[in-house]
């Protein structure tokens, strides 16, 4: 979600890590984590540490320390549709990013196929975008996220279109490439860059954000600026954004031309071991829904009305409906949707249900978006574990 009008508090210099450096922070975080959580998935290790040692972050699931991959504990999603800043998930490609940013000297450069190169200060900007990979069977490489590498916030910033218009895009421009302050840690490794088509970049939806939920961006979520690409996967939401380049040729950098690709098949799914399929870039999010107040293994009274509650999102559009099944998908009942807080954000839902018989029971929840796209009831799998949105299943015991 986004908001162009909220005025954040005065920007201050961020020296969050001080002289420790990111690498030292990672070691500290791992060593001081005291609790664990079991994600209860087959095919590999599923126990993770809970850490509270990262700056500006509360309790988070520690998926990796360097670069920091911090997952939002799932119970957070039952508390409301907006994810608190201190539990907003964190994912970086490279560990080499600054922990000391002077807002007075920081500049955002706009260059390439433009009439005038811009070097914008933060004051100028103020005036003027692989959840659930751990469930892949068989397991696939990559960050073993459960369901907590997603978050929902109100973003405050300026439209990318307005910044590009200020620079003056030249005829023949076809793409806009974005880079941040993070740098590769190994010689010869590709700097993390992502691109959008010129039309997408100028659609009035994509924005440069300087605040999240009415507060300054946390350092680990991209302070002082990050790109926001509504409806598209978080890989495009470049953090610590400091470089915008308008291109008149297709972007050939690794992360755009080679990385982050899925099979060009319905629901981007193939069979393990299958080959010969075309690959296309990861782009838009897919519809998803979750039960947040009932977890696997919970007991539910039999023959008595119980409450199911959760969240859903439509992907790159709104939520049209959410349905619940208490018989393993044989039949479905509509749920009551909560307030619509914005096209791209989470939407709460709830309904009452009654389990008719004792024993093991299966609850399922399915979102249908405003494009009439519904979550599939079959298992999605692809080699990278991207865009998983199979109907969620929760196993309970009726007693």
C-alpha cells in the first residue's frame, strides 16, 4: 500500500551499526538468539532461531545472518493487516551494505537516456515496491522462507514518474534500471540491479518511498530510500536506492536477464526433473490467503461453532472473496471480508464453522482476486521455489 501525503518525522542521520559493521552484527545476532521455532516441514531442517538482536527489529525468525534474512513470525499476521516496522521481514542479496548513512550527503542519481542528469538530495525527494519456498517438495535451493517473508505497510514517498519527468526521458528509452548502496562481497559477482519497462516505471503507481507506516524506513528495510513496485514481487523493491538509469537497450545484467525466473507454464509449475520448458522473469504476485488464528495441530471443539480468521491478498489486484473448506476441499463456504485498506494490501477475513465429527480434520482457505484468479488446489513446484500459492491447508483435531 502507499500514501503520497503523509509527512514523516524529520530525517536523521542513521548510525545504527556504528563501528561494528554488518558482519559483526550478524555474529552477534546469531550468538544472542535464545528461542527457537519449529516450522514443521518435511525434507530438511525446519527449526530456526528467534533473534531480537538486529537494530530496530523485535523478535524475528533468523533464516540467515549474512546477508540478513529475517522472517516475520506468523502470529504477527493475526494482529492486524499492517505489519509493524520492527517485525517487517528483511531480505538482502549482498551483505556489504552501509550501516552509517549521512542523510545530508546522500544523493539519488538519475542518469542515462534523460535530458538532464539529476543528483537529488533527500530534501529534493521530500519535495517533489520466494515466500513459502520451504514447503517445496522436493526441497529447492534458496532462502528457506516459511510464510513470513511477506509484510504489509503504508508507504510514503514520491512517484517515480515525477522524478523521471523532472529528468526528461528521451525518445527511444525502453527500460529503467535501479541500484542500491549494497555491493557484492566477492570479486566478479554481479551487483544487484533490477529493471522495469519504461511504461511500467512511469505508470504513476511505482514510487520512491522514504517512510513506512508513518515512520522513517528502518535501516534493514532500505533506509533512506527504497523502490516500491505495487503488486510485484519484493525482488523489485530495491533497498537503499541511490541510482536510477534510463536505458535505450534491453538490460543485460544478471539479475534482470538471468536471475529470478520461473517456468512459462500455468501457475509457473512443472514436475521435479522435468526439462525443456521456457523460462520467464518473476514479476507479479499471485493471490494468497492464510488462517492466522488456528495452527496445525490445534484442537477445535466438535459440534460447536468456532471462529476462523485470517488474511488474504489478491497479488497485483484486490481481493474479491475468500472461501473456507472444513472437509478437505469438497465444499466451500464464503467468509466475511474486513475493510478494504487498499488494492495491494492484506485484507482480513473471518467466518464461523462447525466440525461435525471428532478426529483429525482439514481446514482449507482459498482467495479469489478481482481478476477472478483463484489459488490452485494442486501442489505448485518449480526449480527455484518461486510464487508458491497453493491453497493453504491446516490440520486440526476435533474433540
